[in-house]
C-alpha cells in the first residue's frame, strides 16, 4: 500500500492512499472514524476546531508555510 502525504500550499497535510484502508490513531491508540475514506487532511496551522483534521481554518487565519522540499545539489 502506497501512502502519499502532500504539504498543500499554506494549508494542511493531505494524506491519500490509492487502495486499502487508512487509519488515523490518537495518542491512546483509539482510531478516528474514517470508514470509506481513501484520503483526509491533517491540520498544521493549529487553528482547526476539528483537530487533528483540517477544517479550513488556515485560510481564515492567513497561515503561511514553507512548502518546498529542500533541493540537494550535487
């Protein structure tokens, strides 16, 4: 199973799996209800009312992030 995690520009981390099941666990090991979902977004601005999931608050608060992976020269 391949999982893709994409840092969206000034937004959440988007977690996607092409096939299979995706699980999101809390600190106590309890599973979030993601039945039937192959993707979800994780908050990284800290303002979501639905943490750890994104609720779009990053747009409201003007969240800015460094979204580029470092480039290796060589």
